[in-house]
C-alpha cells in the first residue's frame, strides 16, 4: 500500500490549468479567473444620495427645525440643472446625483413638508447620506485576483465595471463511464444478477455541482477491448475521464490494465492506505495527456475517491487557487471507532455548530463501502488518522461536503 499523500502527489504532479478563454459573464460563475482584474472606472461614478430625502447645504441647518425652500426634484437617472443656494433644498431620490451646491441629504423621515417648504428636524453634517464618487471602487484599484473563483459578488463587481465578458480558465469537460457486466442497461425490471447503476448518476451530479461540465459516457461491459476503445475515444473528447469499477483484484477488473497500457508509463495502479476506496488507478492518456481516473465500484468508495482525488485534480485543471474542500476541526458527540490498522479511515458524518461556537459531530453513517443510502444525510467526512483515539469529546478533522446543511442544522438545534 502507499500513503494517501503519495497517491495525491502522483495525481497532481503533471496537471496544469486549462487555457484562458473569454466567456460571457452569465457563463463565468464558478470558473477561475485567468488574470487579475483592475478597475478602469470609479464606482459610483458620481456623488449620489443614499436615501430618499432632501439635498441641502449642511451649514444652513444651524438649528432644528430649519425651514428651507424646495426648488427642484431629482429622480434616479436625472441630473438637476439648478444649484442649491442658501436656504434652499431639493427633493432627491436614492441613487440620484447630488446637485451642485449641496453637500448632504436629510432622510425623508426626518423632515416635514408644507407645500414648497421643507422643515429639517435633525442636525446635519457635510457628507450625511451621500455616496461619494469612488467610495466603492477607485480607478486602478485591484478588484479580483487571478485564479480566484468567480462568485455572484464577483460577477456584480465585473458588471459594475461595464464588463460583458471575462477571461477565465476553461471549465473542464469530464466524461463519466461505468463498467461492469452486472449493470443494467435499462430502467425496467432487473434481470437476475443485475443492478441499477448508481455511481454514474452520482458522479455526474457531483461534477455539475462542483462547477464542471459533465459528459455521460454510459456503461460498458467487462472486457478489455471494449473498455480500452471507450476510454481511448473519451480521452480525445474530454479534458478528463472518470470510470468506476474494474480496479480491484478480480479476474475481470480490466480498467486498471487499460489505464496502465494507455498511459504508456504515465499511469499507476495503486492500493492506497485509506478505507474505503483503497483500490485506485490513474494515468495520463493520449497526445493531450488527458487525466483518466479509475475509481472503485462500491458507491461509497466512489464518493470518497471523488473527493480525495478527482475533485481537487479537476479544480487544478480549472485553474482554481484552492483545490480541496474546506477542512475544519470538530468535537465528537459520538464515539467513532479508532483505526486498528495503518489506514486513514474516512467516515461520513452529520455535523452542526454547537452553542459553544464549535462544530460538533452529532451522528455517523454506517461505515461500509456499499451502503450508499447510509450517507445520504451526511454533510461531512471525518478523517481518522491511524494511532489516534476518536472517542466522545475528542477532536476530529472534518472535510465539509455541505456547508449549507451544517449551518441549517445549527439553527434548528438552537
């Protein structure tokens, strides 16, 4: 067996980010930026009101109430041609440009209006309720860093600079293939000895939820030539290929041999010191050095292999700065069986925040590699290192799979 660190290093050693392309903002969400973004425009581009109210000269309000004559009304998108003079005010709406002569805005809830006169009921200072030009973004300001993920907020910043497209690393296209004579090709009644394919739909969903383009390559029977042909073609159609099954020690486990042969010295069949997901194969195939992952067939093992090897590798292809899911310390409210071997044990758990402000493991899934239904409600994977105790009240490291549910559980618990 080899260590998890050695297996990860082998996968990552020759992977590089895909090329940078220009895409429409609407298509950039989740991609990694291909270059730094520097502001070319001030935001806001002009001083404007942050409230519905009255634009005025702050030093005119020497006592309260102060009566000022209303000389104009300014709505968002309009510009007044008048100047606010002594003893004058202009009605102004949120976002409307501050008129010449004014240096403050009194909110509408702090005034009393009588025809063309407004009484100001609070003391005013210069700059009150005014958003000055460049107060959010200045020309030349560094806004976003290369390799950072394009989030909804980042899209807003880019739109605020007038961008309609942005340079990002191309989103990887990932093919998913299931292997095995036992996998049914239909959705009807199962033939004796057959099962429905759960790995492929799960992997396709994991890929899409992780921001990658997923390509369904279907199911191929256990046979060296058929598997070789499918993986070879897929290596020319995709940026990466993920297959499940055929990497263990069985007589018809052909995937590991195919990956080894196709990668021509750039592949490896591994027994990784982890549980589940010990068997694993990886290689770079074809003239484009397409990464091909051979994952074990048991569904929980498939999920674990995806999180440990596939997702970080694909994020590197996608140019992302951060490759792994968030890892956090947590307190055990349940007993977890401590490893009795030299393997890293990966246990699906349900966690939430406690009243002490720390994350707590509340429940654990049955730790068997074929029990996919047991992990449905899990929102994290506990990483159990050999030689350590994981009894109740001990600390464990979690790989967070679903931060939203972790937070939601915390709110319900309180």
